[in-house]
């Protein structure tokens, strides 16, 4: 029994919803994107329609998620019901300070015990910070390929920057693999220490564990949540 | 020369060459289409042509057709149109004062005629081919002058330069990596020499002759000329509907894919995967064979080729994207961005390093996937899968820097079973209190 308690406050409902939308939109985008690149004898019209729809949903969802970070409160670490404005948990937190090396060592099996940290370990935090940027880049390159938006000055600027629509197409295609790689790493890290984080993220199912004090930055107890069992 | 022949009408002139009024009108119809109008505009075009020619009485703009570094394919394409060749006749009537390839004259006399035209001003240059700046511009010399000097000299005094063909627009295939001859297009050279003469870009390899005819007719007869004479560049740009890249928007505003006759098959997912297959016979969409139609802007599917007989995709070839040519970027030339022609993928390069996106990207994805798999086994073997390893009692950095410690370890219960037990009981009690309060609430 080593992990911290999993409380709903870590993932308030709005973020659970945006995360679900992320997941579904990404699945549609990758499948339809592959069908656009490697055409098979089924409807291209549907693949493209779904792709552009899911693409726009993904971009809007990403913007909504980032904006909500400034209004919605969430727990700064696992193992506590205290909350702060969510954006603070995206920035470097005191709990994470000096811990980057420890995380790398831990994941490389050069350190036996689990690093103390904030809601997100240092590697996870970095990958989550990159994701909105990547989504926006995919959105821009996608709009540059989309006939209704491609002639706009905005898209023409980016098309000229990369050397034309053909280059943009390949960059967009390349971006898909970057996303797939992120997904591999993300799902691995999210499940590497058991399925409890996933149940909390998707189903809001809480789970007992150690209690962390986000002000004192240490573990101060254990919540067994036995009351839930009877 | 009698009065009657001197004041001949356009239709008479055409009939003298065996061209009926009907084929003249058909020609005007295709000019209208090439210019992005509907074919029903044919009589309007015909009338404009006739009246302008009659009014002008030889006062029309002369045209100089100059060869740069070219294969003369655009000239060939223009000259190879089957008889009766309406376009060529009209162009002859306009005043084609100089053409390396088409003119009967040659040598000093032709060069002198060209120089005279330049000195007189108010002429239009049709420039075919790229400009090679490498090797001191010496890869092309005509009458002792380099291609670059010839263009600069002819352009300075011209009312407009029509850059004909993808090579003239941005260097075309000559500008493909590594571009040893430093090829570029007309716009690039004029910019380099700060020449403000307006440039009309008509890409294509070769450029469709009807596009040229349509632009010439508009420049010379349908109002564009007045703008040019007045030095009113915005008026010319407006007459021709030029876009940011100096291309007539009516011709180069939509993609091949937008006007493709196989588009229905594309939407239905009916594709040709192999030449010579049944699907090819059925006329399915050529997308999997590398068709560049979705990324290429030109109205080939509307104007078509060889007097509207057929065009690439109707003839069974995927579009190679020969009209891709960004005048501001020789690297964005159709050969570099569209090869391999028959593949959906293209090579990417960062500097001198070339790679296939699918190979590199799928390879990277595979490596990361394998690394994660190994890592998962490691996590399992280390017993971390079930909740992770036990927490460190103190951060390594804090242990080394107790005076600046992040954690306040006097409150920590880690590694102290007595404190831990007390804390656990404290938290459990909070739940009991809460439950009792809830039960009381219900009881009331
Ligand atoms: C992470 C998300 C995304 C992935 C994995 C993805 C993947 C792909 C792939 C593989 C292609 C095929 C490229 C080709 O070979 O031509 C494609 C095309 C395209 N994508 Fe995306 N894409 C994503 C996001 C977006 C977004 C956000 C938009 C728009 C807002 C978008 C719009 C498009 C368009 C318009 C095309 C061209 C479709 C066509 O040719 O008809 N994509 N995408
Ligand atoms: C491509 C789709 C996905 C994207 C873009 C994505 C993105 C994110 C982001 C940005 C977060 C940060 C927290 C937040 O937004 O509130 C997060 C958290 C999380 N994601 Fe995903 N995710 C995706 C798919 C998945 C999948 C497939 C799983 C599980 C199998 C998963 C499991 C989790 C978990 C458990 C967390 C919480 C992590 C923690 O707090 O330690 N995600 N995800
Ligand atoms: S053949 Fe080419 S241009 Fe025509 S529909 Fe197919 S992909 Fe588009
Ligand atoms: S269809 Fe494509 S390859 Fe053929 S002429 Fe037009 S742009 Fe060039």
C-alpha cells in the first residue's frame, strides 16, 4: 500500500468531461486520419467529414480546458482534498522542485523508492504542457489543408512558412505519430502503478491511500476509506 | 494595299485563314472559361476582340516572347494546337514582335527589332523558362547576354511581364533540391533588381495555352491595356483578378480536386490502387496513386487541354501538381514538393538530411512502443505495478540541504509506525463523525 489516496478533487467533473472528449476525438482523428492517408475502399466522404468535425471539437475542447484552468479549482497533489486554481498545478510546483532527476532515476530503476511529488510527476507534467501546443499545431496545419479555410490570410501565412500545401500535409501526417507516441507514454505512465488513477479519471471512482499535506509537502497519514466497504 | 484590306475586320482576317466564325466563337468561349467566366460570355469576348482590334489599327501592344532557361515546352504546347489554330492567328494579329522559337527571322535583324520594341516601350513580355543565377548566370547566353540580363533589360521598360510556365514562375524543376544553378523565377529576379513592372504568373508544365490567350486578351484588349498605359497597376491586377501570388484567381483559385470529374469516386472511396486494374478501367479516383489534385490549384478540369479534348486525369494520369509554384519561394516548386509522383508520401528534408515520413515516424513509434513494453516489464518486476514503490521518507535534495528543505518533515508520518497509526485513526474518526452527522440529518 504505497500510493496516495485518489480523491475526486484531483479531477473535477469539468476536466473529466474534457478528458473524455479528448479521448473520443483523438480516437476518431487517428482512425479517420489513417484512412485519409492510406485510403481503403470505404467512404472517404465520411472519413473526411468525421475528421474535420473531430478536429474542430478537439481544438475547441483544448481551448476550453486551458481557459477553465484559470477558474476551476483542483487538488494540487494526489492524497488531499484541498484545492487551488487548476492552472497552478500545470506550472512547476514547490512539491516538484529538485525532483526531476529523482523521477528519471525512479523510472530508470536507479532509485528504489517513489519520489514525493505533486499531482503530476515531472515527466507527466512536461508531456501535458506539450499537449495543448501540439493540439493547436495540429489544428493550424489541419485548417491549412481544409478547403474552406485554406485560402484565408491566416492559413496562407503558415502555408508559405512551410513551403506549400504538400509540405503542410506531410507535417500534419507526421504530427499524428507524435500524438500516438504521446498516447503510448501517457497511457503507460497513467497505468504503470495500477488502474486506480484511470478509474478516478474516467469514472470518478475514489480510492483510499496515503494522505499528503500540500502545504507541508509531506505525507501526514493514511485514509483507508473503509467506510466505503460496508 | 487598298483601303479595304487595310481596314479588315477580325472575322475577315480569320476567314482568310480558313477559320470560320463558329470556331472563332468557340475559341472565345474557351477564353471566357479559362478566365473563370462562363462559356456564355463568348459573344462578349468576341465583340471585345473585334472592336478593340478594329479601333486599335496597329496601335496594340506588341508582345515579346523571350526564352529563358526553358525546354520550350510551353511554346510547343502553344504551337502544337491542331489546325485551325485560332489562338495563334489572334496572337499574330496582336503583334508578336519577337519569339526565339516561332519567328521566321533570326540573328541580328531579329535582335534589332526586339531592341526597337523595347526602346519604344508599351509592350508586354511573355517570359518562358527559369533564370539561372549560378555560375555567374553563364548557363544561358543569347546574343552575348545572359538570361538574367536579357530579362532585366526587357522587363524594365515593359508594361507587364507574363511569367509563362512553372519555371518562369519560380524556377520550376530547375529549382528542385539542390538547385545548383540557383534557378528562380521572374518575380524573384525583378525583386532582386528592384524593378516594379507588374508580373502575371501562369504556372504549369507546360502552361495551358488557353490560359495565356485568356490573359493576353484581357491585358491587351479588355480594359487591361488602358490600365497599363496609365501605369495603373491596381487596375490591371483588378482586370486580371490577380491573387497574392500574381496568378489570375479565376484560373488558379480552386484546386484540381474541386473540379475533378472523378471526385464522386473519391467521396465514395472508389479508388484505383494499381495501373492496369479493373478499378482503373472503371475510371475510379487516382488518389492512392499519388494524385496531387487536392493540393494543386488550377482549373485544368474546366479548361482542359488540346482544344478541350481531354486532360491529365481524364486521360488516366494522377495530377502531378505541375502548377504548384510559389513565386516567392523557389523551394516550393512542383518537382521538389510532389515527387515521388505516384506515391501519397513525399520525402522530407531538414538541410541535407532526407527521410521518408512514414519510415521515420513509424520507426520512432515502434521504438518508443518497444521501450514502453520493456519498461512495463521492469515496473512489474520491481513490484511497482500495484500502487507503485514505497514513498521516499525524504526528498534527496532536502536531505542534502536541510536548511532549505521543501518538506516539513517534522509532520511526516513516513517511517514512524506510531505516528502513522495515530494519523490513520484520526482520519477514520473524521468519517465516523461525518456519518453520524449525516444520520442525524436524516433522522430529523
Ligand atoms: C491529433 C489530431 C490529428 C491527427 C492524428 C490527424 C491526422 C491526420 C492524418 C493522418 C491525415 C492524412 C494526411 C494525408 O496523408 O493527407 C489528416 C488530414 C487532415 N486533417 Fe488531421 N489530424 C489531427 C487533427 C486535425 C485537426 C485538429 C484538424 C482541423 C481542425 C485536421 C484537419 C485535417 C484535414 C482538413 C486533413 C486533410 C483531409 C483531406 O485531404 O481531405 N486534423 N489528419
Ligand atoms: C489522446 C487522448 C488523450 C489526451 C489528449 C489526454 C490528455 C490528458 C491530459 C492533458 C491530462 C491532464 C489532466 C487534465 O486534463 O485534467 C490527462 C490526465 C490523465 N489521463 Fe489522459 N489523455 C488522453 C487519453 C488517455 C487515455 C487513453 C487514458 C487511459 C487509459 C488516460 C488516462 C489519464 C489519466 C489516468 C490521467 C490522470 C493522470 C494523473 O492525474 O496522474 N488518458 N490526460
Ligand atoms: S483523381 Fe485526384 S483530383 Fe480527382 S478526385 Fe481523385 S484525388 Fe481528387
Ligand atoms: S491536371 Fe495537374 S498535372 Fe495535369 S496540367 Fe493540371 S496541374 Fe498539371
